[in-house]
């Protein structure tokens, strides 16, 4: 996890990074953090309470600060700490209780301080310390150093580079040490003397860059019987001193003599060590290697002649090295493959990169039947003839990047059936022919990307047969069709091309889309990359990141979005929150991402943008919306409960109004004088009394309408509807509209409906006459009359 200060921690359960020029250890470091880096800040003092509660911390980096004082027991809470880095500070003194509590510490870095004194008890708590670096301090007495480190029984690596030591003598070491690697480079050392076996386990000794008169005094060869690696590069010892050194070493396997003073006598002395296997002769300014210089070095298995000025090698200059398996000729001035490498049957690795070779001949690698690795990168090759590789069919790794190759010939793939890695990046390849890699069925890594090529065209079937391919790197100017199922096993992909290519790559684990001018990564949500673990998107045009894209990548563990023009506004709020809070994906360099816009935030750190106010605005908006929704929910409920009858009445009035408007102007002959609507209970009374009276005596013509009330319907609304409908039908006539209502029905209406609302129907109509007649039942009577809708009378007994 990486984080910046201001309470912003990314994957805080793993790693916390604080880099905002703080002057003290922040108090809000997550207690579950395992790795904490506070490097490159302005911290001057480490207090006893700074790391309280960080019991799970395993690595602490305090390098590149201004720490001059560490309080006693300041690290006492860090019981799980295994690595402590205090490099590049201003410490001058290591006190007795400075490292109290660090019983599990294995690596301690104190490089580039100003330490001149170490207390005798300073390293007492460091019982498990294995590596100690005191490079570039002011410790001038080896006895003080030894007395201190002798309290660390497991110490195996001690770095005293650039210390002001003038001598290293066994008399200054009271008892044997378990050190296996000792670094004394760049010291003003004048004497190295061993008269007792104080380094019984020493395997590696670095004495390079010593420019003073040097005395080598080893009284017994057995004292360095375990020494395997000796670095004597860039020193100016006398021939006698070299001879003394070589004579005291019986088990040496690796020797570095990069000093610029190579001669036959020196090589004879070095190669006189029968156990010597690896010889480093780099930086020797050798221009021509003759046939006799290495005659005494026939037992070598590795030879490094890199960084010389070699223009040619004698035809037999390496033929005596019958056991040589690794030859490094990088960074010389060779214009062709040296003739002497032919038929070196033991050779397995050959490095010819960074030379001036312009052409390969068919016999250049003849006889190299065991060759596994061939490096021809950074030369001037323009083509590869397949005959070049006819004798090296065991080749597994071929590096031909940064040349000027235009194409591969048709037999290129056939001659290299065992190739695993092919690096042809940064060439001028314009076209990949169909089947160019056929027969390379074991190829796992293929790199073809190039920024200099104008356009690379890939024909169909180019990658046929690459069933084991795991890594593929292609050019940004690529013209290619969508990949087919022959890349089902692809694990790692670096490509600068169309995102549609990813659809079939379901097992892809690494994807590099850097420098593609991408403005969005939304296409990845549909790419079906369920096994993708590493995603690199550096140097694109991404300003707004949709964090939901990463939800479609369930296996993602590493993400790099550096060098993109991020926008610091609410559009990135969710992404910033995701970066800070997610515990699965490591976002590389997130604390360094900077804003490009708006102008008010230009240059500011992305993770320091306060995105919380965005959510506050959204919260207020959500409050308004939810309040409005609640009101809209309550309003219909309120209307239905309290005003439904008014609305129903208003509906019928509107319906009548519309009907009246529609029927206006239409004439209608009067057929009846009155319309009579009655219930089944009133039928007998209508025929017995009403008809004889109105039709017989008064001469009216009646329209009888027998209508029962509908079962289950509310009585009051039904009666309103009934009377209203009658009114609507005879609106255009002077026909009298009469309703016969018995006492049972009216009692129901009276209970369910108020008097005023019931008769509002009558009062609201200015046109019709309503007459209500009711026969008497028993001794209770209710008489109602409404004439011309102007007068209503109610009498009840």
C-alpha cells in the first residue's frame, strides 16, 4: 500500500507511504501496516512514542531525512520489525538503547550518515541481525566496529565502503567472526593483515577502488580457505602485491581484474589458481586480443571482456578455453562475429550486444551446438538469413532488439524449434508474413514493439502454432486483425493498438497499454480479462477514471496510471476514494499523481483533492429528491382520504360540462314530458298511484326507467351518478326528471352522505326541475321537495 499524509492510506493493512515533507512521524499511521516508508521528508527527531501500536510493522524506511537524534527505546514497540533503513541522515552517535526492542531485526542500513562513534552496547538487542551497512560514515577504527558487531552472532554481511579505514588487521579482531561478505571498497586502506583465522567463513571480499600503496599480509593460506569471490577492480597494486594475493588463495572461483593494467604476467598469476572459473576483464581498454594472452586460463567457464575497445579477436585467441560456457563481448567495437568463437562446443551463452556488427554470415555460429542464449541487440543488422541459425537449433533465447531488421525470411521459424524467448523490439519490421513463426511451438515470450517503425502489418496466420505464448509485445503502429484462439495461453501482453484484441485473451495476466493516447479505459469492462493481475496505463490521456472498470478485473493486483493528465474535480471523486480504500490493488506511485486541470488545482497532488465535499453536494441533492418523493407520496394519500368525494363530484361536473358543450346547438324533439327512475321496491306504488295521477289526470307522457342500485356499489355515489346521468341525457329538453327514492335507500344515503352534498347535485344545476316523491311507510315520513333547484325542504317525523 502507498499513501500520502492527510489521512490518506492505500491498502493500509500492507504498506503505508508518507511523502509530503512532514517533519514528524504522523500519528494516524494504520496500526495494521506491515511496511512503512517515511523517506524523503524533513524529520529531524524520532520520539519514543512515534511508533506506538505498530506491532505488525515489518519494514521501516526512514532514509533521506534529517534525523540527528533518536530517543532511547524509540523502536521498542516494533517487535516484528525485520528491516530498518536509516540511510542518508545526520546521525553521529549510536547509543546504548537506540535499538532496544528490535530483537527480530535482520537488515540494518546506516549508509551515508556521519557516525563517528558506536556504543559498545548499541547492538546488544540485535541478536538476529544478518546484514549491516555502515557505508560512507566516519568510523576510522576497525576495533570499535568489530567489538560492536561481535554482539551479532548471525551477522554475515558487513559493508564498510568509503569508511576512513587505513588498516584491517587480525589483531584488532579478538575472536572469529561469522561474516561471509566484507566490502572495503573506496577506503584509504594501506594494509590488510591476517595472522589468525578471524574469517573462517569469508566467501566474498571487495577491495576495489583502492589507490594507495597497499600491503597484503596473509601468514597462512588456510585463513582464506573459504574465499570464493575477490574483487580487485580499479586498483593499482604492484605486480608483487598481485603475486602475494594470488599465492594466498587456493579456493578462489571468481576474480575481477578490471584495472586497466592487464598484462600476460598478471593473467598467468591469476589463472595459476587452479580453482578459478570466472574472470572479469572488463574496462581494460583492450583493442586486440591475441592468441597467447589467455593461454594459461584454459580452466575458465566464464569470461567477461565487455566494455573494452575490441575491434578484433585473433582466430585462436579463445580456442584454448575448452570449458568456457559464458562469453561476454558486449560494448566493444566489433564489426563482425569473431572467427574464434566458431566450434566452441562448450559455449552456452554468447553476448555480442552493443557492437557494430552489420551482417551475419552463415558459418558465424557453426559448431555451437550447445548455445542457449545469443545476444545481438544494439548492432546494425538489416536482415537475418535463416542459414545463420542452422547449427544452433538448441537456442532458447535470441535478443536482436535495436537493430535495423526489415523482415524475417520464410525459414526463420523452422531453424529455431526450441526458441523460448525472441526479442526483436525496436527494429524496422514492416510486415510479418503468414507462418513466419511456424515450428516455434515452444515460444513463450515475443517482443515486436517499436516506436521507430512507420507501420507494422500482421497477416492472418502470422502467429499460427504459438500455442505456448505467454508474453506478447506489439507496436503502437500495428495493423492487425482480432486475435484468434491460438493465443489462448497468453499470460502477459504489451500492446499499443486496438482494445478489441483482448476479447479472446481470457487467461491474460499482464497487460501494458502505455503511450497509446487512451482517453478512457471503459472498454476493459467488456474485455473479459478475468485473470488479469498487472495493468499498466502510463503516459496516456486519461483525465477521468471510472473505478467500476476495475470491478470487471477481479484478479487485478497491480495498477500503474502514472503520467496521465488527471482532473481534480468531482468526476474523479469515486476513483480517488477507491484508490485510498481498496485493499486488493496496489496502485503504483499513486501518491505522486498530479492534477492537470482545472487551473486552480494544476500541479496539486491528486490524492490530496478533498472529494468529500462532492459527496456532501450529492447528499443534499438526494435529500431534496427524497423529500420531494415523500411529499408526492403523501399528497395522493391525503387527497384520497379527505377529498376523494369532492374530486369525484368535480369529475362528474366536468363530464357534464363537456357533454353539454358537445350537445350545444343540437335540436331534439320532446318525446316525453317526464323521466321517472324508480327502484323495485317502488314499482307497485308507481303503477298504482303515480301513473294514474300524472298520465291520467294531468296528461303527462312519462318515460319509466326501472333501475336497481348496483350490488356492492356505494349507495351515495351511485345515487349521485344516477341522478347526474339522467340530467345529462335530457339536458337539451324541458323534460322533467323525477327520481323515486324509498325510505330504506334514503336512510343509507343519509348515513353515508351529508344532506348538503347529496343535494348539491340539485342545487348546482340551473336548468332542470327535480321532484322527489316518497310514500309514507309506517309512522315515519320524510318529505323532500326541490323545485327549479332553488328551494329544498326537509321535514322528518
